[in-house]
C-alpha cells in the first residue's frame, strides 16, 4: 500500500495550497494598501516594501500584483462603487476596513473566476484577522450589497438555489 494520497486528496491538497497562496496574497495586499492609505507612498515603493516581508515567497505573487496595483489604480472607482452602501465617507473608515473593502470590491469586479461568496468570505476573514472587533460584520454587509450591484445574476441564482 502506498503512502501517496488518492487523486481526490492530491487535488484537494493542491487546491488548498492555491487557496493558501491566494489568502497570503490578500494579506500582503492588505498590508500594502494599508501602507498606501496611511502614508500615500508610491505604489512601486509600497510593492517593494511588501515583497521584503517574510513569507512573501509563499503567496500567489500574480494575485498580489493584481490586487495591490489594481486597487491603487482604481481606488476612486472602487470607493465610488462602495459609497452607496457605506454609512460614512471612506475617509472615516478605519484604514484596515477600507483596504479590505477595496480588495473585496476589486475581486468582485474583476475576478469572476472567484465565486462572489468566496470573495466576500475572504474579505470577512481578513477583517476578522486584522480589523476591529465587529469590522467583519460591516465588511460583510457592504460587500454583500456590492456583490448584488456587480454580480446580480450570480447572487440571484444562489438565492434561488437556497430556496
């Protein structure tokens, strides 16, 4: 008998590695966006600083690049997209919540290969790990409404399936 996992286990293990690498990419993107929101440094400087962090080599660097540079490039558009669902101006949000919301909105907008529920859940997990006590609840509510704006068909299909 072999110690090699079955095909399903291998796929699951490989899939979790991808998930872990993407989750790490989101965490590093959050760090970079936080730095950018607080200090206003150039995206290239922020990028270089984040890449020096321990463990960066274990993240999905392409996803990190897309999130960090995409969120910075589209910051005004993402803020406008989120604004209709916020109870305050983005400048009044904590920088962590603001960055998490930007990442979630960016993924909802551009990463259609990621199911909307996964994009929201990943943002909620970031908020739980790095944000304030109930910030994850706020992030969940805002991104749930944003998902309907961006992916209404996918959201409706999921609601119909739930019954």
